[in-house]
């Protein structure tokens, strides 16, 4: 008995020292009998989408009576690794985290496996040779998001929809990419290029060309800075801005307006996420297409984590349902996003 008590106090001490940035989600007054402890590490709070994603997990955890330990990594992988090690020391039942980048997780996942704690990867995928180090992935299909963005452009700039004077020329695209090394940035770029390359190989006109691509780190401020740099440089005849998330898109729109450019009219804009602000910009004609990345992953995360806590297996990949909103839709039918 003394050993158990000492071990408990040791784990609590480690937890208090290491998790200075952690919060517990509010707990319901009556916990379910099969309640478990979930350690959840989020990458940060850089956008309305990310805040909604976090809130979704916290709300679902509260509703299910889960003891949720939350950690904000503040966009630093080393903080996230430290949080995961603290979850291990605290002996949580399940670990779930949103990986900031794809690589660099082998050692800490080996530590979780050695401790017998299953790991659920959320929102962003990881690149790892031994996939047995984690139980499964829950999130959106970021590669398909890139495909859907490109598909809109193919339809938008198809010969039948183009004026005669602007046929027979290349469609020049500027890409605002997400965080370098993150799976979503890699896959949204890959899917986008795959479909456009397929179209370019089979169609005479128009031809699509990415003339500039740079990382805006999913931040509105960097989207503004990048677009300002591009517009103030010698890059001319920009037809399209393809942005990996709404925050960068909104920053880019701000830069365009300052220079008298009409976003959505002078330059076609395709964005990913579907935050409320982006939907409003779509309604106002300042964005032409928004591919949804569903942030409401909380219920599925809690459901999958509950199965893991009971020793069950889960699907290797669970994709969230997402939609595409375009300028051709009846935008009055789009319900408030809530984020």
C-alpha cells in the first residue's frame, strides 16, 4: 500500500512540474462509471478553426464524463513532446494529440508504447515507419481537400466559362502554403497539383501554372505579409490565389484591398477551412470557393479514445465529412458556422 501511495504522489509531482501549460476541461457533476483519463495536446490557438477544434474536444469530453488533461503546445514541437511525456508520467489511459509536423515522433511514441498507453493521432498525420506505435488517425482528408480546390478551378476556368479574349493562355496561380513539414500542407499541395497536372495533360486550354508558392504558417499575419510582398514585387498577371487556410486567405484579402485589387473579381480566391469569416467573404464575393475542413472532431476523438481505453481496436483511419462552398451555391442556405 505504501508503494502505491508513493507512486501516486510521484506521478502527481511530475505532472504538476511538467504541465504548467495544461488545463483540465470542466468536469460534469456525475462521472460515468467507465470514465477514463485522456491526455490531449493541441498545437496552439492560431485561428478560429483551431479554437473550435479544441472546444469540440473539451465539450465532447465533458459530455462523456471523461477526465481530460489539455495542453497547448504553442506551435512548438518540443512543448508537445514534453506534454506527451508528462501524460505518460501521469499514467493517463489514452493519449491524443495534433502533431505540429509529420516527423520527429518515434522516440516519444516508443515511450508511450512501452508504458502501455495507446495513442490517437488527430487532425494532422505523421510520417513514421512503424505504424504500430499509434492506434489510429482521426481527421479530414487533406489530400482530397487539395483535389477539391483544384476541381473548382478547372470548372471555373473551363473553356465554356471563359471569355474568348482570355482563352489560350496559362492560368497563373499563387499558393499560400501551410506550416512547412505539416501533413496538411504537404497533402493540400499534393492533391492540388495532382488534379491540375492531370487536367493539363489532357486539355489544350486553359493550362494551369503555379508561379509562386511560400509558407504562411497558417497565420493571418503571414498571409498578409506574403501577399503584400507578392503584389509589391514584379510578379504580374496573377489569376488565382490558392490558400491552405482561411486565416492566411483573410490576410491576403486585406493586402489586396489596400492596393485597390478586388479579391474574388480581379483575382480568383480558393481557400480551405470554412470559418465563419471566410463564408461571409464568400457571400460578399471576395472568395470564390471554400473547401471545408471540419473542426468538430471532438465526439469522434472521445468515441475512439473510449474504445482504446477499453482495450478495443479502432479503424486505422477515420475521416471527417466535409463540404465545398462555392460562388455558384445558394449562400443563404449556409448555416452559421459557430467559429
